[in-house]
C-alpha cells in the first residue's frame, strides 16, 4: 500500500511518516466499509453494528448474515 502511495504523483514530497498515516487511514476506511461489525448500525448511525451487539449482550456473536443490495 505504501509503495502505491509513494508512486502517486500527488503524494510527491510527502515524508515517510505522512505516507504511513495516509496508508493507515485508507485501510481503516476500507475495513469500515467492508466489514459488518465496523459498519454503522442501520437504526442508529451513531453506533456500529459491533457496539449495538455489545449493548444487547456482551457475549453475542454474529454467526451468519445476509447482504442485501438495492439498486
């Protein structure tokens, strides 16, 4: 990931520390969008699905889910 960022012409002149922070931010954004537990809960967007489950029962686990896409 950092090699891709370093080769991007828009990132020319950025320090290695800044590139590392950018890479971490991009990975966090990816996981937030693509993992169920990190996604906002549909009925209360201020909580994630994981936070909602912990609020119901700390030992609750997701064992199965179905993804539905509209449009």
